[in-house]
C-alpha cells in the first residue's frame, strides 16, 4: 500500500500553491493567434469570388447555347446595363426607398417581436395560447397577407410595413422565447442562489443567456422581412415612388429582361450584405461565449 | 476553522438556543423527499435528521442515488421537502455545484462581481472586493478571462470566489471537485482549508470520495441508497493541516469505506 503512495510534497515551501496555479493555468485552452489581416480577408473573399465566377460562366454558357436567344440576355449586357444605371440617380433613389422601408419595418418588427416574446415567455397562461399562434403566423406565407393589407391601408407604405412586421416579428419573438426557455437550469439555480430575483434575474441572467437564440431569431426575422418587402414592392406598386421592387415591376411592364436581371443582382447583393452582418454578430456572440472557437 | 465534533443528531432539538452568535445550526428534522406520484414515485430521502452547528465542516457521503444532492437542494431552498422541516439557520446560503455554473457572457471578474451586485454593493466596493476575492482563490490577473478561456480547476476557483462573494453563512458544495484531476483537487483542498480558516463558514460538502470527505470534514455522515437515510456518522479527530495521503486519514477512510461496503452489500448491489 505504502509503495503506491505519492511521494511526499513539502507544501510549506513558499509559492507551492502559486506554482500549481500556474501549472493549472497552462492547461487552460490556449488562444489561437489571429492570422494576419490580409490572410483573413483573402480567406473570406476567394470562395465568394469563385462562386461569382461559376455563376457568370454558367450564365454565359446558357447565353451562348442560344436558349431563348431573343429574350435571354447574357452577363455582359446585364452588367453593363447595371453599370450605367449606377451612374443615374434613379437606381440610388430606389435603393434608398427600399432601404428605408427595410430599416423601419425591421425595427418595428424587432420591437414588437421582443415585447411579445418577453411577455409570452414571462406569463405562463399566455405561453400555450400565444406560443402556437406565433408558430401559426410563421407558417402563413407573408405574401398571403397583402390583399388584406391593401384593403386595410390602401396602396401605401403602411401596407408594406404591416406585412414586413407580420412576417418578421414572429421569428424575433420565437428567438427570444426559445432563448428564455433554454436558459440552462444550472445557471438559473446559480442565479437564484446568488440572490437574483424577478427583475434582476431577468436582467442579469435570463436576457443575456438568451442572446444567442435572440440573434438567431433576428437573423431569421431579417430573411422574412426582406422577402416580405420585395413581395410588397412588387404587389403594392406605389406610383411615383421608385423602389427596387417597383423598378423590377416596371422593367417587366417594359419587357426589359436586362433591367430585370440588373435589379435582381442589386436585390441579391443587398440581401447578402445584411445577412453577412447578422452572421458576423452571431459568430461574435458565439466566440465570446466560447460556444465556437474563435477564428 | 472551528473544529468541533458534534454529537449524534437528535431530532427534537429545534428549541435549542442558537450557537455561535445569532446564527443557528443548519437543521433537517425528519425530512423525507418523494419525487413524482403514484407508482413512479421515487423516495429520495427518508426520515433524515441532521444538524450542522455553525462553523462546522460536514461531509455527506454515499453511493449514487442516496439523495445527497437532493439534501443540499432542500437546504438551499431550491426544493421543498415532502415532509419534515428544513432550516438553513437563518443565514445566507451559497451553493457550489459540480460544474462551475459560471455565466459564459461574463468574465471571471464579472461573475464574481454579479454576486456582489446581487447583494446591493456599490460600484467602487464591488471592484475592490472582486479583486480581493480573485486574489483569495489565487486568480490574480485572470479577472479579464472568460470562463471558456480557463482550465477546469480555475473555473472552479472562480465559482468558489463567487460563492464567497455572497458572504454566506452556509456554503453548500455538491461534489465541487469531482470533475478535477487529483493534483488540482489536492491544491483546492488546501485552499478551501485556508479560506475556511479565516471565516465562520458552515459547510455541507457532498462527495463520493471517502478520502476527500475525511481530508476535509470535521464530521463525515454516511447515507444509504434509495431511499437516503443517515446510517453512520464519523467524527474526524485528526488535527489539521491534514493530508489526503497521510496515514490517519487513510485509516479513518478505510473504516468509512467498510461501513459503506456493508451498506451496499445489504442493498444487494
């Protein structure tokens, strides 16, 4: 038995504990050194560049094959059309109108979604009823709301905002509810033992704990908002107010395939840019929390 | 630390005058806890009576399923007993879990500070106390790290600092070092000794490691399994500072283990 005993350690040596604490700290996960900026930018850019090249190549091949030759424009004509439009004020005005609607609509959706989500997650009786209502709202394609919105608000911006909110708010609310629901029970116990109660429990524990799910909800909500907005601008064509959807609709009226494709490219790029912002925020939260490794 | 060896618990001592200042003992009187109803009901604790005088370090030991953790939850007030009475002695209660249960969105210092904030301390005092507490657990300079950037032992140190920040009279510890390697655990035992020495802390420490129990406790209480009952009590008359590998600790640990084996044999498991 005695042979198996660990060798005696003289714990009276000054600094014994400090030394072990130091050794212990070596076991802590080491932080990865961030790569050089240029390498990181390149790492992020080349897949995008390759994707664009593939799309352009396939597009050009279809164009060259002569399929629907009379009406199907090639990438060359479309991109030069886009380039010319970028020189005019009209496209920028359209982008500004659409961006404004997107921002206002999404902001309202986040506000309403967050308030509803907070109330529903807090108040038990509301849970069952409103919870399934929210899910129901999400399954109804938001475009189906437009006829009703037009009857309510007429051909106005309000009609568009109304549908954006109905499309995006449920996702935001759901994100918050899921975050509150999945607050780890152990952390709740720890918070309660710490003396956090009601409002302080919510402020210092439940809300921060639900942040990752909330950000995921925001991201999904944005996707819905953007889709609703485009549908709205196509259907609710407000005269004399140029917007991206409206311009698309006008190009259709003029049988302008080149213009349609040019506007689609603008819509695609804007959507990707905003989505990228949410992806970054999402990743930042995860890295901060140690859910995913930093890159 | 007050190394007092208490006598065997008597259930009807509720009227006993408070010992050690205004604070009273942690006391469980004929406590039973049943989870669920009907046929699926599980009796976790059965008629447990237990008293831990202020300042005593009591270790609870038993095979898994003996309701050790349930017992702590009852003292913490996180669960209510099915029958019987539980009193934490009227003081503040802190809880340390097997996992550090740190908030991942806060730094080490932020986690400690939140416990101080919950007590309503002002900003300047919070900052100063946080620094002191991190020094106490030998984490000077690690305050800015997030939990996932620390090793297991360091996380548990932060959890200890956070528990100390609550300035509790009673500290409940549910296998807090169970997930750590032997070396780190040994160091944390020393630290716990040192930290307790300066405070009048009543500690209820749950473990399934017999040597750990004898190494740390003033008293070791053995619980039976399914349902949990107090089946034996061992006073630890070994003067500190103790070592987990010293002969007296090993000797007493062997006796406790024998008693545990006997219980498990009776159980047929």
